[in-house]
C-alpha cells in the first residue's frame, strides 16, 4: 500500500501518500531526455480528462536508463512545467532497479501484476487500483491514453 511508504516529493518534502487513497493511480518512471519524453503530453491529458473520476498520475524521475534524467530537482520541475505543462505530482528521483531500488518500485515490481521483472526503460507504467492493489503493468511504448491503460484505471 502506498500509504505505508515514506514518499518524498521532487522538492524533498514529504509526499502525502494518503492523498492517493481511494484513487486509481498511474505510476510512471519518467526522464527528460528520452525519446519517450513526449509521453508527458499524454500523461497531462489523461490527468486532465479523468481527475474528476478519481485518477491520478504520479511521475517518478529516474536516471538509470542512458542517464536521461541527470537534472537537479529544480531543473526537472522547470523542464516538466515549461515544456509539457506537467501539473501532476513528481516524486524525488529514484532507482527503479538494482540494489538501490526504491521501496515504491520494490512494491510495484514485487506485486503479482509486476511479475518480479526489472523495469525495462523510462516510461514504464503501473496502475494501482483504488483499493491499493497493483493491477496492471505496461511497457514504456504503451501510450498513457491507450485503451488498455484506461481500462486498468477503470475509466474506459
């Protein structure tokens, strides 16, 4: 359950994971210098379209794939806000694989839907249902607004 994790926002402040309780959450490991970075547009659109139906997007910057998220928290926030209008929460930069895998990604990957497999690249997606269960995992190339993502979020 997300509420049991000590999450930190990109600015280093405590992120109130309890604010996600009862929502469908799309968790995405993001990077600013990736070929898939334009997916930020779809993530913003998804949140705008479905926030009123209990959907939240949670971005998790990660620099483990090709060093494509090297920036400081301020640089990441500025890039995301000015280039893509990102208004969904961004957590602190995290490792999603390896010995330093964050507790969040240990939970996601270790879930039944996560399958125990390492994250393959930037913009891999997980859906957490309103009851806190991880219910789906999607490859990086699956667009945020794809029918299968919307179905997993419960808004299709």
